[in-house]
C-alpha cells in the first residue's frame, strides 16, 4: 500500500508540474483582480461568478502549459530535462490529452458566465493555438499574442462581473506594457534565438526593435492615468500610477544600456501599475 500511495503521489506531482500549477494559480488571481478593479468592495456580491471565472482561467492556463510541453518535448530534453515529459514521468500523449481536456473544461465553464466570457475564452484559445503552432517563432505577432493572453486575464475577471468597459485603461496599460517587455526580452535573447525564432530584433535590428518597445511603453504611460482623468479613481490612484509611469519611462531608457536589466525593471513597473489600480478600486 505504501508503494501504491507513493506512486499515486508521484503521478499527482508530475501532472501538477505539467500544468505548472503555481502559474495557473497566479493567473486565477489576476482574473480576481480584474473583477475587483471593476467592483471594488462590492465584489462580495459577485463571488460565485468570479469563482467560476478563476477556475476557467486556472484550467485554460494549465491547458496551455501542457500543450507547450507536448509540442516542446524534444527541445525540453536539453533545455528542461527535469520537466515531466523529458524525465519520463508522463507520456507525451497524456500531456496532449490533459491539454485538450482542460481547454474543454475552460470553454464549457465559460458559457454560464456570459457572452463576454465565451468570446474572450474562444479568442484566447484561437490565439493560444496559433501561437504554439506558428506565432511562437515569429516576430511582433508573437509578442502581441502574449500581450493579449496576459492582459485578457484581467479583462476576463471583469467579464465575470458583467462589465468590461470600466477596465479598459487597465487592460490597455497591461497589454502595451507586456508587449514592450516582450520585445525587450527578445533583444536580450537575440543570440540565443538565432536560428530558432525570427524575432523583431532579428527583422529590424536591435535599435529599431527598442524604438518599438519604447513606443509601446509610451502608450502604456499615456493611457494609465485615464481612470483619474475620467473621475473613476482618485488622487491615491494617481500617485501610484505616476510612480509606475516613471519606472516605465526608466525602462525605455535603460533598455539601450542593458536589455536584461530593463525587462526586470519593466516587470516591477507592471506590479506598481497593478497596485495603482487596486488602490483605485479601494478608493471608490
């Protein structure tokens, strides 16, 4: 019995590793935060639909991670030999089946939440499949896809409470900041990606690629204060969002010296911007 229990426990751990459950949990929290930005303290009245939305996001993220490992199994034998597939703890066909099952769960559970929910899940599914089978190796289209998949987590949370319009600035800021950071990461990885991917720095050169990332970050800076301008949030929000904008601006300048440092700073700026919108929701 002890050996059987150990085998079961080992299998559970392997499947949790396959879907990268911590990443799934973080994505679910992002959906919750999207709902919270829209509702503030009244989110307590929407907990059933928000809870289902979090399960949808958890399943969808897990499905995407399993699909990624299924498609990259040969690469991971060298790059990530400890992952469940290359280590032999899970069969490749099982990863494919788990991915399909979790995608189906996400789609089915999105139906009762509403029209926006279904639309976001189906669009994200189409983009996820396009990314994994084609866009991953391309340039800016892959960056845009990652930006959508990241920002749509917050949008999906808003859809769960019935209104995506109040979160448009949060979504746009997240989308543009993520796109900018992804391009900076491609500049950082240009040598490692050579012969494997055809990224924007390879197509345009590092200088022009960094101009594009700076434009995306500038767009995020320009849009982020709109909830204050439109009287959605107050002065506390403005203080935090201006701090985030300052860090975004620093990121745009820093990338010309060190892309590796700049993409880390960009991530910090995104967390500050997230905090700004949370503070804004609490102000209301």
